[in-house]
C-alpha cells in the first residue's frame, strides 16, 4: 500500500457561471487522517471532493498532495482513488474481476492481478464471494467490493462520496466500524463526504463543516460538538439550544439544560415529551416564541412527569454556555 500523504487546499474555488459552489477554501489535512466533509445539500462538500479527485476542474486555487501540485493532473496520476455513492460496479464482471479491473487496464497479467485482488477481498472479508456477480450481493457486500476495487490502485488518499447512504441503519453502523478499521490498518488518508453529523462524529479525526461554499468550522469531533463557533454550527450539529442573552447569543447543550416547575428568570411552557430510553426529550417554548429542548433523565422525569402546558423555568450550570460569533 502507498504511503499516506498530506493534502492542502489553497484558495480552492469552483464556479459555474455566476454561481460560486466552493468559495476560496483553505484546508490542511495531515497524512493518515480520517477527514469528514460535512454539511447540508448544496454546501459544496461533494464539489470539493470531486475537485480533489480530478473529476471537476478548479476555477481558482491549488491542490497540493504530498508537496506536489496536482491541480492540473488527470485523476489517474494524482495518487487518489474515489469510491462513488452508487458503487458503480460492472454488472457483467465477477467480484474478482471488478476488483482487478484497474490493474487489467494497466496491463498487469491475469495471475498477479487476481492474486492482488484476492488479497484485498480478504481485507474486506469478501474473498468467499470472488466468483459472484454484483447482482448476487447485498448492498453492504457491494460496498466492500467497491472499497477493495478503489484500494487496488494503492492510493495515497481514498475519497468516499456518501458511501453509507444506501444502507439500512443497522448495516450503516456496522460499516462505519469497518471503514474506521480499514483506515487504521491501511494508514492512508480517507476523505469522506456526508450530510450526517452522527456519521462524521463516529468516524472522523477531522470534521470540516461547510456552509454556502465556505468552511464554517473545522476541528476534532469533540471540539466542533462542544464548542460550536456560530449559530449555524450549533444548529447543524444538533444537541444545542440557542439562547439570546444581554451579552449576545449563546449555545447550551440540551443535556445540560435544566427544567424546574414554576416561574423563573427564563419561563417556558412544555410543548411535547418523548421517551428516549435513558432520557425524556422535553420540548418547551418561551414566551417570546423560541423553542428549546431539554434531555431529562428518565428517573427524574418519572418522579415528576411534566405534562403539556406546564410552566417551567430554563436554567443551566455555570460554564455550560458557549458564546457564538
């Protein structure tokens, strides 16, 4: 397998006529990092991935991979490999020949290319299915084959475009663990596009949250979750209440938001309650119409169930609030 390489995006921009899809972003992804490009539809994350792969041209800026400027190189010469959302397996080729296809195109003889393909199928626990056609596989199995096919070129960076979106929730969680295991074993850089914050939190060393073609915030999952810099980040990542104070807006985690019966400095009325196992989600609305969510421990709620319409007061422990830009 190739050595991992660092990737740097320098003022990277993509325009479609007057529309700016990616707006002069700067980003450094250290070698061997699992990076998730996260954000809502239309934020520019997939366009960024496609520019890294060479499937979209760069309007302005540079892509520097392992110290070499690859902005104008064709995809096959960049040291990257891309796993597409649809998996794009050849329906008429066996699993083995699908995986070996890139080596076949490079002129590698049948025996060595099949030997290498079998090694990668073993890596993704798919060697017993080598002779099957893609149509004879489940969605999760097809994904494993697509991964093996992308890895056979020994890329320095593996690019993944919404790789888990077609899977059912249970399989998605299983495949998250498999992707993380593979990335650690191979040691190469993974860049993974997703719109799911839970997926990014589970997988990434580096989360890059995009909005409107720009990077809104980047950092470790823990940093982005605990210290959102803007209202957009706090709302997109979820799990936070946005509260207006005399000093400006702040974010307070829902699990650190407290409710007490009766009037108080921040009065609100209970709207709905939802049982969620260890917590009961209690949605409240303040007198000025703002909605907030508190996660009340199950035992606490059972001792004093809050009914719809109940008057409560919002509070939180000192230090639980985080100022927003």
